[in-house]
């Protein structure tokens, strides 16, 4: 929930009137355009997420499906296999909010249950009709991305 310049994420309130927040992006994909699959293994991803939090990230964003141009979509069960162990382990080790970068309601729900408190949806809630009701029901924070057209 955002009121003025305050953003409530879980039980924390961030004051955005003073400065923005730093989001550490953790792509748990074999084909990431930014890391080239460096953190595809769960152990490597967890290690890197811990480092991002220690280095001052305000949010750690975990994504399991590449949205780079030309990327092939993956099934929800594969995305779940990639991200849920990472979210679960990070939640026990860091105190910063964890966001899940997904456009699938099923993945968002599992990640919220595993400890994510933010959903970062590249489709802005337009990709899966269950996403916005899920956000409302769980009172999760939401990051709505801007995009031109439809990815892929």
C-alpha cells in the first residue's frame, strides 16, 4: 500500500520521500540477459541474494522466467522449481523484503507462502486474471512494470 510517499511492505514502512529503494535483481534462469545464467543453481542464487542484502539492497527480487526479447515461456512447475527453494532459504537468512518476479498467479501464491511480500509483474496484472485478486487477498505489495506491447 502506498500513501503519499510511504510504501507498506509486510510489516515494514518505507519512506520514499527521502530516497528511492535499491532492488537487487536475482535471475534464477539459464538464459538471463544480465547474468548469463550465473545464478541458475539454487545454491549460487541464495549466496548471491545474501550478498545483495549484505551490500545494502532494500529488496531482493527473485525471478525464474526470462523476459528478455525472444525468450521462450516456461511452465509454472518449472518456474516454481527454480524460485521457491531460493525464496524459502532467503526468507530465513535476510531481513529485507523479497519480491517474486512473475506473471503467473500460481507462482506468485507459492512465493508469497514461501516468504515473498512483493509481486513484481511485468504484465502489470494483465497476463493472468487471477493476479490482482491474489494481491488484494494476500495484501502483498505490487510492482507494476511498464511495457510496450506484449513481451516475447
